[in-house]
């Protein structure tokens, strides 16, 4: 989570990129998945900017404390996809 006062400055993208690097480069993970609420545009844009692929749109599969059941997205990336992006 990023404090709304600091949103839109690329911090979330930088953090997510560092986490992907840790997973793939340092830990040798084969595949990373991540999820977000479907209406959280900023979150799914970060994942797409990093090259993650949207693999699922779950209809009312995600519990939101204030709004109840809402749609969620699941994204994924393989280590080979990460390495190919880093080689560019």
C-alpha cells in the first residue's frame, strides 16, 4: 500500500519490480502470482507495466471489508518472462 499523498510517483512500480527481482533473481522462483480488486486500476496497471499477464477475472471472488464480495484479478509472470524483459 502506498500513502495516497505519495501515489502516482512510481513508488509502487519500483517496489513491485524489486519484489519480482528478489523472487526471480535471488530466490530462483519459477512463477509469481499477484492479485488485486478489479476496480483498483492503479494496482493492475502496475502489474501490467511490469509485464505480468492477467490470467483470471474472478467474479465476486474477493472480499472487501466495506463493500462485500467484489471482482478480483489474478496476474502472473514466469521467471523466463522476467529475464527476457530485463535483457531489453
